[in-house]
C-alpha cells in the first residue's frame, strides 16, 4: 500500500490507494479538489459530479480560432563559392 501511495497516479494502483486512504482515515484526499490525490469512482460525497470530469464549453469558446504554434526554425544559408 505504501508503494501504491507513492505511485498514486498509476491507474493500476487505484484500488490500493483508495483502500490505504480509507484505512488511514484520509478520505479528504479523495475528491475533485486541487489537494486531492485521487478522484472517486463510485459516487461518495460528490456523486453528482462523478460523471462530469470535463466542463462543457460554451458556444463562444468553441468558435475561437486556434493560435498558431510557435516553432523555432534554423535557417542555414548556403555559402557562396568563390
């Protein structure tokens, strides 16, 4: 369980992390807040939010044009032969 807590981001360790946090009495670290380690899968206090992990965008946000990705280009000039 200690190793699973160290590797809490690994999805394979979810059940062990959940069990370890509940045994330690640290259910405050299970949730959707910034300080939480893992999100609840099976309802719990935030049952209404469990299915909505991504916020919906409004029509105005969808219409924004994508910014051009800045790239660094190395331009090599050919040397003139004399």
